[in-house]
C-alpha cells in the first residue's frame, strides 16, 4: 500500500491552486476573502445606491429638467419635510405649536401625515399580530391529531404574495362585489365608499396585514415555544401550577426574547409598508412613508425630496430598532 | 397532553396536588372549572383552533368563490356563495394572456435569487459565525443597517444603473441595459434579502463543533470544501429555512417586481404583473384575477406544505434563539 | 512513516504566546506523547503539525519535507480528535472512506482498505450504522479506522480517550499500543493524563506554558525529572516537595533536615533548594530495610489514611497542630504510600525513613534539577 501523499495528483489542478493558497493565510485575511461576494453584492446594490440617495437628498428638486436634480440644498429637503412644507400631495409630518391644550395642532389630518399614519399602522398591526400570532403558535404547539395540517393552514397566509393578499381584501371591501363593506356599514363603522376614505382604508389595510402577518409571528413564536425545555412543565405540574401559571411563569419569560426579535422584524417591515397599500386603497388614502417616496418619484418627479423621505424612513426605523435593542437587553438572553 | 402520557406518575402527583388550588375566594363557576381544569382548557383549545382555521382559510375560500363566478355576475357573489358557476376562468387566464409565462418568470427569478443568496450568505455566515477577525462586529452592523431602508431608497440609483447602457453587456442583452431582464429583479432582491439569510446561517454554522471542520480538513478537503461538505450539510434545517424564506419572499416581492420591467411577459415580467394585467382599460376582470391568484399561490403553498416542519425546526434551532 | 521535526516553532495570539520557541525531533515510528496541564500549548503544538494552525514563526518538517505552509490535506497525516468528530451525516463506511473518496481512489481499493481498517479495530458488520447509533467506544474505533485507512505518515491523536469512561479508557489504551506495534507508524499523542502518557509512549514531551520542559522516555521523566514542574506533574500521587536551604552539614528546613556533604552533591552552603521525595520512597521505621539507603529517622504524626486497596496513602504531619490546606500539601506535611497491611492508624505517632538513593534536589530559584539520589 502506498502512503497517501503520492496519490493526490488531482490537487495540482489549476482551480485548486488559489484554494490551496487560501489554506495557509491568516484567519483575518481568509475572513475578508470569503466576504468578497457579499461585499460586492451589497456594495453595488445596497451601499452604493444608499450613498447616492443620500447625496440626492441633499440636492434641490428641478422637476422640469431631464435629470430632475437642482442645486445643492443642504438639509433643506429634510427641513421642509419636517415642517410640513414639502411640495407633495401629502406631508411627512405637519404639526404646529398652539397656545392651548394639547399644545400641538395638526396641519393636516392625522391619517394624512406619513409619519403618523405609518407609526399608527406599525404599532396597531404589530400589537394585534403579536397577540393573534401567540394564540396561533400556542395552538399549533400542542400535540393533537391533524396538527400538521392545522399548522399548514395557519402558516399559509404568510406565503401569500402581497398582490394576491391585497386583491382579496380589495375585492372583499369593493362595494359592488364584496360583502364586507355592507357588513361594516350595517354596524355603522364604514362610510359610503370605504376605499375612498382615509379612515376606512386604513382599517382595510390593517385587517389585511394582520390576517397575513400574524402567521409570520406565529411561526417565529412557535420556534420560541419549541425551544422551551418540556421537563420544566413537569416540574411546574408537580408543584401544582395551573396552565395559566405555567404560561405566566415558564412559557412567557422563556419566549420573550424570541418574541421581541419577532416583533422587531415585524416592526421594521410594517414601517416600510407599500405594496399592500398601493394594491388596495392606494397611496392617496393611506400615505405611508414609502408611499410618499413613490409619489414623489413618479407623481411629481421630486427625486431629491423622495430621497430625503427614504432616509427619514430609515432614521425612524433605526430609532425604533434602538428601542427594541434596549428592551432586548432588559429581557434575559437578549441579542448580543 | 403528551407529558401526562409519558409520565403517569407525574400526572398522579398532579391530581394529588389539586385540592391545594382551591384556596382563596373562588367563585362557584371557577371552582367547577378548576375541579376539572383539563376539560375547560381543552374546550378553549378547540374553540381557538376552529376560530384560527376559519379566519385564515376563509379568504382563500372566498377568493375561490369569486374565481368560479362568471364575469357578468360578480356583483352576486355572497359571503359564502358564488354568484354563478363558471370554472372556465381557470382556462381563460392561460388563453387570454400567457399567465404561465408570468408564473414561470417569477419561479425562475425566485429560484436563481435563492441560489445566489444561499451561496453568498453561506460564505458570509461562515465568516461571521466561525472566524475570529478584526472588524467583525462593525461589518455585521453594516449588514443589519441595510435592512432599515425601504426598498424605495435603493430605487433611483438602481433604476439609473440598470438603464445605463453598458457596452460589455450588449452582446448578451438586447439593449445593453439590465432593464427588462430578470437580472434587474433578482440582483436587487438577492442583495436586499441577503442579510436575513446571513443571520440565520451564521447562527447555524457557529453551532457546528470545530472538530468536525478540522477532521474534514485533515481528511482531505480545503477549508471551503469543509464548509460545503460538512458544515452546510450538517446545518440542513438552517439552510432549508433560509432557502424557503428567501424563495417565498422573492416570489412575493412587490416593489422591484412591479418597477423593473415594462410588464410584458417576454420581458421577464413576474407573476404580479400577470395578475394586474387582467385589469383592462375599461373593465376589470376580477374573476380572472382571482383565478390567476389561486394558480400563482400554488407553488408557494406546496412549498409551505412540504417544508413547514423544516422551517419550524430550523427557526427553533437557530435564528430566533440567538 | 516519517520523522517529524519542529524547529523554533512559535505561535502567538494577540495577547498570549501559546507555543514558545519549540524544538523537537520525533523519530520515525516513534510514539511520542505531549503531556501537560490544560492550556499549556500541547494542543496548539499538535495543531501546527496538523496544519490547522499556522505558526507565527519557525518551521515544521515531516519526513524531509518542509510542510510549514502546506494545507492539512497535503501533509500525509491523519488525526483522531477528543470529541471523536465523526461526520454525523455519514454512516461508518462513508466516514472511514471519506478521505479516500476525496482523493479519488478507485472503488475496489477503497473497499479493500476500508475492510482492512475495520478489521484492525474490529468493526466488521457495522458499515452502515450511523454514528448516533453507536456507543462511545465504537465511535472511537471508527475514528481510529478513519485515521489508519489512509496509511498516514504520521498519526496525530488529540486526547482521543478523554470522553470515554474509565474502564473503556484502560481497554483502549492497550488497543492503541497494539495498533502502534502493528502499524509501526509515527504517533504523536496529546493528553493531560500522565497515566496515559506513562503507559503508552516511547518518549514523553512534558509541556508547560508553551515551553518544552523535558523530552525523555517515561521512566526517565519519572526517575530523573529535569525540573520541579516535571517532577510534580509526572507520577500520581505527586512527589513531596520540601523547601529548605543548604548548610555545611546538608539540607535543612523548618521541619526536616537531611545530613550530607554539600560538595559531593554539587550544591553550596546557603543555596535555596527544594528536596523532592516520592511517596513510595518513604518507609515506616520497621520496614527501613526496603529502602536502598535508609536515611535518619523522623518523628511524624499520622493525619489521614486513604486506603486504595493495593496500597494505602498516609498523610503525615511533622508535629500535631500544623495547619493543612485543602488544595495542596504545605510545609510540614508529607505523603507516603505503604502496604495495605502496614500498621498505621490516624492520630498515631510514627517513625519514618526516606530512601536517600531516591531523593531529588532542585534549585529553588531556577527550578532545575541538581541531583537525583544522594551520592
């Protein structure tokens, strides 16, 4: 029998040579080399455009030129957006100070201001999705016959393309086809044409989102539930804890970190809502922050303002992420 | 509950403990429930299960009712009943428009994007999960920050980039630009959905013992070989999770899908454009849109049915726990 | 088969030096054990030989070939790991044949070699088991089969028995020795367990804080330790140490003195030295004839007895009331081992002698050995 070094003539092939060289470089260099594909992809598609957009956001608008950017404008766009003076059909933020309680007044209705409508949407939707998702996760975490199919049924809305989700709810609330408007009008919640009213449209978008995304929350929370050591429940039962007490003292604290991570992802998503709005009520009715970017881009060719809105959106999301990270640090086993 | 079955002794102890629970001011009803709490909880559980099943499945059922209603009788659709019966919508969608081509486009774009994401994220996840090097945390943060931005923040520069004529591309692309090609969709969505997969795979790869990687290298693989021959196969649930999530997200993606082509199927317009194409200029064929939606949802629905157990176990073992 | 040479090998991490200027030559077919406390750098040293760690400085030679910057797969080595490291997604056959398949051997030869290797470690009939279906000992044998199937030039074993239970460990120890005899391959073995080192190796390399303390056959390390570290590390229970000073009449310390002529022992009056004596070289007065050259008699008190079955450890105190620490032997304490039938009870006053031929003297400052056995 020969010793094995004589037998690896194969490794001399051309492809192997750079790989062989990689074998003996330091961990530092090796790490950077392997990051090249990710860096290229993210560099071209994310970092480069973002820097570009940042630069655009500092320019003025010039809607009539083929490349609609004007002179350098500093933070002018940002100032206009925050003061409610942007040249857009809807404002990002439009509040003034007033002399009497509550000392602020709305320049335009609450639901017509991008920041408020998006925040309201994010908070309400994430709240309901968390509660419903928790309930769903609890159900599909149990052992029972047919659990596999119940699980599929509960998760499946998550896999639904936005355009189809939007269409289902658009049709349901369409006054001629759907039945939901009649129902809502009968109980006095909706006006004549809900898809043309800010308040009713907001509600429709909310319901559509909760329906679909609770499933995503359920999925992530289920993952958290399944990581709970089952023997803890035996311990709890031996000491006489009721199911509610088991939930309160065992399940909830252990799932909390996973729950917060799930909520973080969902909040980031909800703050960027666009497709669902665009395909149901439209951006005029529910001007979310991303809607504002698109309106400025396509409607009025105010690309510089659009860029500024995009960056403001990222900043708002960044602030929310920081809030969550503080929350996560507080809960045990948080993200490092 | 299964715990009872596995540990009859524990269940017996539980019974013995129960009288203790009656302490304090408890109403008669509650007392009754407590005396037989299992039954009360079981009833609650079945109620909840039925409620969730109805609420999640009803919209699909209703969409089907719309799809089998003839176009003229759409206003007759009830909450539970169709306005008529005409299943030919499911054929019309393929004859009036090549809807299958749209679905194929989406399927192809999602598949390619998934492959790219899994490959790139595997390398990056390996680096972030297993190697010690300077600059790890800042780089990881940079990756995370990209997901703060709305897709729209990338759009203007990308739109210009993809509409720029690049001489090298001319032999391959008709006009030397990326607009109206599948690249214009899967390149940006790959990049935008990359961070999530990096995070999932990072957690999985970091849990594989060092000894296995060392053993593979001693036995004859390169370092990269050890990654793809040992670490990746051993992280199968994580890779499956990242892959399925990426596929679903890309297939469902709205923003770039609606903006990066002119909407014609031969120009790689995705499924989304196909559904919207049934919105004619004068009339909207909602029943066709509904039928098309049902067809378009099938690939992802099948994926969920097949892969749901993997996804759940994948997320359990990694991603969220970190 | 090949010799292995380490030349000034140094491995530095950001804040620590794991291996410090190591020079070592391992002969063809030799079984050498790296032994030392955990964190001493023995595993890092082995990793540099394997190519899993690239040394900061120095060179590594296998055969006559400089392999310092060669990837592990091209070094002609194989390795058995502490956590066994079988690929959990492959069955026994695939695990053993992994390296051969990567090197594109033809199927016939792979089968032949796998069969032979399985034969050596007695794994016949288990080829399609998965690792999770096997016991710890069986897995370990698969790992060894995987290592020998490629006919490596050098065998590396990193604590291969650490995760096995005590009984199995003893059994595998003899198996490995038999294997070494059959294969006649160079084996480098890492362990923190000096019993494994003593029983199996041709030579032991004792390592501490990244530095080589002594490389010698086991009995040499035991009988003639180069320094205090080796003296304390090799042998169980540990050697007794008594810190003291050389005077004109010999060794003197707080509780114990030993007369000799400093000149003949190569020490000078005033020098700080540590006297070392192994527990089995201490005798009760009635059995003083068993010592080669019995010393003077010392009066001691029996503190605690630890019967081990074949022998009894007797913890002695120089006088009543000496404070004892739970962690280590202090001044005035002495450990001896006696026959099980020896007459010793806790609390008794006993007279003992030590064997002057087996006394070690170390320089307290440099910790180097001065003499083994008084002349």
